[in-house]
């Protein structure tokens, strides 16, 4: 799974330099698709069943679009934010991650939204080393977002991942009594989950658009989304979609300056 995760990380490095004014979301998607093809990786998103099968290898969501945005002719403009979510299968194992990028300079409140969403993902990974059950992590995630003045999307959650993209368990970024009672799970070695907080500047509620896939905030305010595939090991959590560590082979992609 780490090999798949490295290819997903590298795909994001292909996409990142294209996040600039004047580029279309379709151009970014095409670059990622070509990269997966060159690596012999199978895109996970393209063809996912629905009323209309998902037509792209990336979900690309701009500004008030929360998740599942369809790439197309939309041109990026200064001050936009763009969430790029993608995944692939390599050797029969899956990786999945997402980043939200600013397009040029963004307003201070939007920058705070991005920092909060990246921060709550980092918090979750940190807590996975010291908590025994997901409900404890999710409770702290929701509190972190509230303390930032934002809201956690509750319509969509993270997921188990392995041989297929979506496996049990469901991995919410919040905790309800019903989840704690009926669906909580232990953080034990061998578990691999995709942790993906989605955070809205305003209301937590979302609405579907007419393309059958894109979900937008109900109030039109911005939303951010970050995701990593994380394994629980005997030594603690391992981020499988993280950048290559010393000694790992990432020769298939030229590193991007300032990557994190």
C-alpha cells in the first residue's frame, strides 16, 4: 500500500504546479491521468458507478464545492481555492489522498480555513498514536474545528481502504452517541483508513448540484478538504500517502520545491 501511496503523492506533485490562474480543472485532471498511465497505476475514481458514472480520475472542487467536483472547462482565478482528491490502485492495493490549494493569494479568512483543515488532519494522525478508539480521535477533531470557528461536514466521512477504495469501517470526523454506541472501532495494528476532514467556513450542510456528483455548501461559502491514507502499525500510525522518506524510491517523479 505504501507503493500505491507514493504514486498518489507523486500525482499530487504533478497537479500542484498547474494550480494557477488561467488553468482549467480539466487540464489538471488530464495531467494526473497521464501520470497514472505512465506508472501502470489504475485510477480509482474514473467510472465509479452512479446515475452518471464518474468521468474523471480526480475529484476537483472549487471554492464552495465540498467534494466530488467534476473537472471541466472551469478556469481558475486568483483568490480561488481548489481541492484535488485522487487515488489509484497499484499491484492490487489502493491509495487515496486530497489537498486543497490556494490559487495565488487568498483572503485571510480563507487561509485560516485551509490551515484549520490541514491542521485537523495532522491532529487526527497524531492522536492515532495515543488513543485506542476512533471516537476519541473524532471528538477531538470536531472540537478543533469548532474552536477555529468553522464547521465539520457530516454528510461525508472517511473510510477503510485496502484492496478496494471503500471498505469498512466508516471514519467520521465527528462523533455522535449513535456512532460511539454502534459503529466505533479500535485503532489496532493492521487497520488502514483514509482520514479526510471536510471543513466549511459557514454551515455544515451541503447540497447536490445538477451534475449528480458535485456537492456544494448550502450557503455558498468556501470549503476545504485534506486527506491521507494512514496505517496503524506496531510502531504507531504510518502515513502511506506522505512524501518519500530517505531511502525510498521516488525516482518516478521530480520533487517539487517546498513540498510537504
